[in-house]
C-alpha cells in the first residue's frame, strides 16, 4: 500500500476517536447548546460571537473537528479511488466512512434542533462508534491481500467471538442509556430519558462483567490453540480491564467528568479492538494454510471459502 494511504488511514482512525473525545467534552462541560443553532452557530453568525461564552467555543470546536474528520476521509477515498477495482473492499469501507460523516453532521444538527434530545444524542454517539469500527476495519484489511477469505479458527471459537461482540453491543447500549439518564446532559435545559440512572448503572455493569469473562475465554483459547486472534483478543482484554477500572471509579466518585470522558473513549477503543478480533477469524485464501505454533496438524481448520 502507498505510504500516503497508510498515513491518512491511520489519521482517519485517530480523528474518529478524537471526535468522540471532543463530543464528550461538549456534553460533559454543558456546552451542548453553546451554539444554539445549526448549521450556523447563531442565527446571525457562522462562528461564535463575543457575546457568547466559552461553551460556544467548545461546541464550535467540535463542529470544526467534523470538518477535519471529513477532509481526512475524503483524502482516503481519493487515494483508494485509483485502486478501487483491485481493492473494492477498501473502496467500500472508505465510502461508508465518507457517507457516515455526512450523516453524522446532519444528526448533530438534529440534536441541536431538538434541544439535545437524549435519545438522539445517544444515537449520535453510537453512530460515531460504528465509524471508529469501520476505520479500524480499513486498517486491518489494508495489510491483507484482496480476494476471498476462509475461516482460520474452529467454528465454536468463531461463534463465541460473535456472541462476545453481541454482549459488548448490549453493554454499550445500556451505557448510553445510563448516561442519558444521568447528570451529564450537555446543557442545564436539556431533557433526560426519565429512566432511573442508579438502576441502569447496575444493568450496564452486568453485560460488562460478562464481556470480561468471555474475553478471557477467547484469550486463553487463542493462546492454547495458537489462533491468529491472540494478539487482538489480548489487546481487547487489556482495554476492558482499564474500562472496568474507570467505570468503577466514576460510579463510586460521583461521575467526575474526566473519568466519564475516558469511559466514552475507551468504549470506542473496545469496539475497535473487537472489530479486529472478528476480522482475524478469517484469513485470505492465499495465505499459508499451515497451522500456527501450538496447533496440531489434524486440528488445523479446513473450510470451504466463506467470502
């Protein structure tokens, strides 16, 4: 792959994670309506005016970050355009990111128009997580040859991995609902979901602990079987351990804004690592089919091509 494409692909991933951090800063500092209109900051001005407060600068800075993310995504798309026939997978992923950024900007505008409706704000965050996962998938596929892929792990392991990803999704959704019912609404005038935040904290924790246990099983199985998912499942476990620590700290200390912000970013990194684990369940058909260290020859996976 061209060095320029590699650079901007990584920049796209970092930018997607960064905009989650800046979006979190908007919400956690109560700056969600710092710019009370969209797409302009005020009805009369595209940018913050002197009469507005620092909340306006924080909110406008997040809007500018959307432009940065979009420019980087466009560069990636243009670089992939030249190889779109031989690397259709990369072209599709880059196109999804570009389209997703446009959609995210519109959803961001809707959140302002609705006075930070907590359900729309939550959807906005979940959509950002999806884009983080897509940019992570681009990085993974960029280093692999094009073409059909085949399963590289036992069927039971693949099934367990997908079940783990489902538990992660449930944990994230309940985390979003918990935040939407808590004190960090983005503005003092913003509404809440009406759910009991203390109950949701516990409900959010249950799939979180289940996720941790399932990930440990994935790591141990990958280590004992010499599976290609070992590196990323171990990274996933490490991120989860930090995430659990941050979650316990924030729950027991009145939800300090810095800890909540870290929790939001770590959720994005968890989703990205889970994406890479899933992608490692398969390998290119042209890859060396010899079993990796620790896998007995008669246990090597042999399946028909799975696309």
